[in-house]
């Protein structure tokens, strides 16, 4: 491959990385369906970074649209609880050769899957949830409803700072109840997404509730093998929802849901007994199991019309001990143009749009970066925040 001058090659298994020479000590850190991630050192900013190579972004329209959306949104948002874009580049010289997109982000220590396995005290648990809610509120202020928050896409540093890694489902990617199952984690998706209903911002609160419940229980709350099993797991624990809820379902889905055996559900005291919780906090916050359970019971509500909102959750006694006006109401990102999600383009058209975005980014950031200046890093934690694990 004819690459641009100033790029060096690194090979990890069957994946090739071509990155600017400013990045050294590349080390693979794994990755998901969306591509391989490497840790590296940026010699210009003296910062540890994560470099993500988007996996075959132009193999089909879905991948190309996702790559475009992720890049656009990363450029748009700027909040300490959402992963920041430090750089973006392609090693190819022209649109004709263009096939790889690399995104450079802050390097984090672990994802939430690893943290869930630890014994968290109330301070850490409530602080992690507070940061999730701040990040979600920021996305909502740009009109971005996530709908697919899960522990693997939330990362943490050893000082307990948290960032949301991805931007969830594009608007048009809504799954409906009877669609053929495909391999993807649905454990944290709200009932209204599983059942193909309309949704509002508090769809993301359900996911936070699932994550919080998993921190307490140490295991996934609703580990469904597909949509239908997922729904059964939810109603077995929380009970069959009301007729008012059923009435809002599409007829085919309602027919299925109404013909399921009826479940009374269990109280939250039964589902999350005291013994599962950390001992009550003796620190200034005085956080208790009862407060945590109360918050959980307001988030894990099947009917979204009865579920707590993001703003209400931020004011809940279990969360508001961390409340900071500048974090909760940070300036909104520029509005995101949702017509992109609905747009129908060919792979080649998406490819050209992404190429233009990368070129535009490189021209506006390249000069500043090469002269050694950098985007300001997020504010350092203040002393009221819990220390490392």
C-alpha cells in the first residue's frame, strides 16, 4: 500500500496499523465489532492514548453509516464523561485509495465489566452512576438518545473517573420485537426498544438501572438469549406490566405479550436484599442500601411513562451528593443533524462523506497538533471524588 510519508507500520496478528510517526509503543488492547484498539504514546503531547482502527468501515452501508456517525458525534461532543477525540487520520493519500479510518482517544484503564466484578462501596458506586447520568444528559442535550448503554462501552480510570465510549443505536437501527435475533448484547436494552415502541430520553435510564443492579448483584439482571427470552426474564422478575402499557404496543406484539403467562413480580427488597449491598457509608455522604434500592426501583420500571427521568435521577439522594452544576449542565454540544441517520447513501457515497470529514478534521487540527499544542484535557478530579480502586 502506498501510504503517506511520516507514517509507520505496525502488525498485530492479521491487522495492520499505519499511524503517524508521532505515535510510538503501540500495544493491542483488544476491541469489538467496530475495530481493534491499540494503546500508544503520543510523542507530541506526551500523553498515553488509545488508537482505534475502524474495522472495514466500507464493507457495507451499515458499517459505513456507523463509521460516519461515530466520527461526526465524536467531533461534536465535549464533556468529561464522554470519550474525547484527540486526533483522526487516514494513511491513504486519496479518495480512490481511501479504506481506513483511525480515531485517537484518551486511554482509559478498564471497562465497567471489570469494575462490576469488584466490591464497590456506596461512594464509588454512586459516583460512577452520577458520571453516567451526566454523560447521558449531555448527549440528550444534543438530541442524541443512546438506547444501547452497556458495561463494555463504559470505561473508567483508576481514579474512578468514567467516560461513555460510544453513541449507541442510530435512530433507524431500532429493532422490533419479532426481528430475527442477531448476536448482540440486549441485556441492557429498555422494554420499549425490545418491543419496538416509541421511546423518549428516559430509555437510557433503564440501562443505567440494569448496570446498577449488576453492580449490586454481581451478575446480569436480564440475560435473555433473544428478544423474546429477554422480555420473559424482565416480566418474571418485575411482573407483567399494566393494561395501559399493553395498549400502546403494536397489535402483533401486544398479542404475543398478552398471551404470556402473567407474573406478579417480586418486591425490590426480595430482588435486592440488604445482604447484597455494601455496608452503609460512614463518610460525610452517609449513603445507605435503602437509598440505592429506592433509586433502582425508580429506574427499573417497565413502563417508561412511570420511570424516573435523567434530571430526577441526578437529584436523587443517592446521586446528588456529587452534584456539580458545571458537570450536570455543561454547555450543550452543537446540534446533531439526525437526517444523517435517515439518509440513504451507497457505500461509495458514505465513503466520500467520511473522507471529506477526515480531510476537514486533519486540515483544522493537523497544524495545531504538529506545532505541539493540544486539546485541553478534562478537568482533574477534585478532592471530594473517591480515589482509585
